[in-house]
């Protein structure tokens, strides 16, 4: 009797599924069970698919692919549908691959690659739902399938969010699979021809010792999985002992009874293996194997992403360390702190930089700059420009000469790039770039600073009493735009207790801010920090402004506080507090950040140390307004307002601003020289005296005039007589100095 006849007698049909040709061969009984005429037939795959419930078809697809990959039996229950979508019967299918071959066009199969295959199996009716019930009221996998899908979604989300190998391994250890949670997990990594444990859970520390470094030809399940690219399921200790007798003594001591070893495959390449071990028996049904296989795929992809991210972070760290300098030896009487924060994404290395350069004269230079762009070329140009600036400074050139040479150097790089542009597809990569830069030569003995600026934001000064001013300086074009550019210098003194901040525009503008709103944000950080850690009021209020030892300041504390201030400035932009200060330009992209702080120590030090009840230090600012820069008159008015930000009488502040504007304008209109403005506020809150001087090179004194009602000039002397508490004119060398004083009318509300 034929095999087909025997199987038909027990209502079992035969079928053959050829994936390569897309056909399914049915014997008569199999055709009958599928609701077709009871005769042998060869049908296209789509015709057979229409006889199955669509959910079950998707299920069997996954089970068959798993069986082909593992060379195991594919078993599933399927609902047979009629043309009206009603369930005729439920059948059980058991099939096994009888042949596998690489997909057409591929020379050799890689682990995890695509296969054409042929299955042969049986179909047998089972007593499940009654014929005539609708598919909507029939389910085979039920709650288990729903819980499995929910588990896989949660696992996929958690693994996708892991950013490092350690995080991936922690997620893998916390996975709780529906119905059969393993109590022991291990991940094996492949390096050359060696296999080692890179993470495990459920074992005591040190127990992974025998598995930390294995040759790939070791008789061990994980090694076989990596060699073949196929999973190994060991449902019982007997299975383990029979297939891997050499490794069984090592596995026996852990007390597990079932094991699953699955390949970790990404893009057809086996990168390791994953072990799930159970203390309770696991049959590894097709559904369970499907879950394990899906988790292994997600785990492999997560490990791959984490490995790439860690490599990028390692490269980024190396680049940053090579490009960002150390701040060098300690400087007596001064403290320095610096930070660099790259913009997110990519290699996280951009065009911002800072440097500290010892000079032949015994002084030192602070440099901060920003090369246009946020790409690899910006980082490369930054490295070249930083080295060039350091070389010019080390030769002993003055600040203006250093920047002039640096601009010529950068322009020369552009000229060389233009000659080589043709072979490159990316013309933007070799397009000319400019750079902003601020160069400060510092004398640590006197606090004298000489500043040259190339299109960069001005420095900010926090005075000893916590007042913060933007210090206007003369400047020129950014580097690299015009080869031969002059850069005027500005000199001023960093007084004892004052702190200077240099920064790139990223610190000001990140978070959607423009220069005004960004500066207001940073000013608030600088002033609030001063009130907490320095200034006379800090000591008076019992704030521990510093460590005192026999009247001497603890320099290590000063340095520590300056480091904290640098962190606060960065956190104001990138930290949680920045979320509450979004600027008006919300679509502005983020930028790299570089910031350098220089503090000159003193009796009342903005670095964070304060002697008990010191006298309030004077506030002082100076500004030069050149004949060619009348627009800087607005900067002079802003300087006076910032200097008097806590003045008790707002009307007096308006008066001071009006008189300064009139005095500086008169110099520019009636003389051929520049106007030098010096303003100083001295005394305790509520009783201070403001003295403002404007010097010029003309020896002609001001004249009191009687301007008409429609006159646009001639009111300077009248204004000072009406608004100033006192004023006068003093001769000064070849020129003169006009001054006025205001006395604060009442005690400040903040005192």
C-alpha cells in the first residue's frame, strides 16, 4: 500500500512547498483538507495562501523561516477558510526543509543570508472550532500572542534606546519573556578566531572564567553557533551531554536544565552568540524559538549600534584631547578655567578652540576662536589655525601682529584649496572659511591686558562687587577674509578681584538666543554666582566666600570655584535650567561652545574668596570712541547703564547717560581726535559717587552757549550745570578732560 493511501486513511495529507518556484504540491487528502477537490494538484503559492486565515499565514511564514534557518521541524496550527471567510476546519501542519540552496545570484551563503528552500510535510485535521463559526470569534494563539507582541515591542524600544554596550547588556539581563523567562544570560563576542564573554547575568562574578577566551573551534555550543550561524537548542541536560560532552562538566555546575544558544547576526555577519539558560524545562516550541530569535536579532543590532557609538566617542575624545590644550602651569596671582562643549551629532568636534600660550616676555596669552562650520574640515582648519597662532605668539609678536599673520595664513590655505578644488566632488568642503578670534596678552604682575579682536564677541568683566559689564574693544575683520588686515588693540587693567570671561558665540546664542538675550542670560549667571560666593555682601550675610588661613586666601579654593563657575555657564546653555530660557529664535541651530575664565586674585575676589567685611571696591570702566566709529556712542551709553544697574535713583542714571552721550558726541564733532571715556562708581550702596571723565586731544575748553529752541547742538554745558552735582574741565597734556560727578540720592533698595 502506498504511503499516501495510509496517510489518507487517517485523514492526513502530504504537501510540498517549493519556495524557489513559488508553488505548492498537494496530494488528494491535503487538497480536500484545504477545501479543494480531493485530487492531487500543483498550485501557485498565492492560491494556497487564500485558503488560510491571514493571521495564521503570517505566523507560519515566521515559523518556516525559523525552521529553515535552524534545520528543525516547523509545526503550526492553521485555520482553513471558505470563500465567505468562514472557518471550515483547523489543521496541524508539520514540515521540515529537505533542501536549502543560496538565493539565485549569490555565490555562497553568509550566516543570516537569504535562502531558497523546499519543505515537505503533512496536514492533519484537529478538533478545534466547529465548522461554520466566523474567524472573528476564533483565535489560536490568544493572549500568549498578544503578550509576546507587547514584550517584543518593549524589548525593541529598550534596546533601541541603549547607547553603550553596558546599557545593552543591562537591558538584555532585565528582559522577562512571556511564559518562559531565562534565569541565566550571557553574550559572547567574536574577535578574530577567539570567542569571549562580554556580558552575563545570573552567574556570580568570576564564574565566567572558563568562557572568557575560547578558540572558535572549541566544542562548546556558543562556538558552534558562531561557526555555523545556526541556533542550538538543548531542551534537556541529556541533550547537552550528548552533543557537547567536553563542555558539559562546565555547564553542569550552574544547575540549569535547558539552554538556547542563538547567533547574533547583523547584515549577514555573525558577530557573536547569545545564551539563554533555564532552571525549569523548556520545550522550545516554534513560538518560543521565534521569540528568542527575534530578541537575538534586536540584541545584535543594539550591540552593533552601541559599538559604533562607542568607537565614535573614543575617536571624538581622542580628537578633543589632541586639539584642546592643557591650560599650562599655574600663574601667580591669577586663576584660569576653560570648557569646550561640541555641538551634538557627528564626531562632536567643531571649529571652536581656546589656548593659553606662555610668551617670551614672561607674560602669557589667552586665545579663543571659532572657525566657520561644524564639520570635519572646520575641525581641521581649527587645528591648523591654533598651531599657527601659537607659533606667531611664541615668536614674541604683539597681539595685532599675531592676528594679522594668522589672517594671512588662513587666506593662504583658501588659495591652496582653490587650486585643488577640481578633483573633488564636494565643492563646499573646499570653499573658503573665515574664523573669528580674540587674542589677549596678559601681564600677571600688573593685570594689564592688551586685546586684539577679529570679528569675535567682546570679553565680559565681572567686577569685584559682582557687577558685570561687556568690555567693548576695538576690532577688525574675521581672519581669512582679507589677507592683509590691521587689528587695533585695546588696553585695560583687570583689577584685583575681577574676572574676565571670553567665549564663542555658541555660549551666547545656543537655545534660540540672539546676542542681546543670550548675553542677558549669561550675565544673570555671572551675577548670581558672585552674590553666592563673593563680594562684600556675601561675607556680611555669613556666606562662606572662601577659606582663610592667617589672612591668606586658599588658592585651591579659588581655582575650584572658578571651575564651578565655568560649569554653571555651560549648564545655563545645555543643562536643565536652559530649558526655561528659550530665546526668540527657536529654529536657530546649536553651535559649539568654548569659554575661558581669567580671575585676578585680590582682597575681594570674584573667584569666590572674600576677606571679612572689606570695603566695597570701586566699579570702573573705560572706553575709546574713535572718530571713525560714531556708532560706539551707543555702546558708551550702554556701559554707563550697566555700571549703574543697581543705582538707587533711576532719574540720575538717565541724567548720567544723557551727559555722557553729549560729551562724547561733542568730542567727535568739534575735535579731530578720539574720545576716551572713564567712569568710576565708588562708595557703599546708597551713598556712592559717580565720576565720569571724557578726555580728548584738543586744548580748547567748552563754551557755554544759548541755543535756540530748534537748535540741535550747544546744550552740553547747560546740561551739566542742570544735571550734575559738580563738573569741570582739567588740562591733560596736549588736551583736556571734561568731568562730572553725581552723588547717589538714597540708599539702594537692594542693600
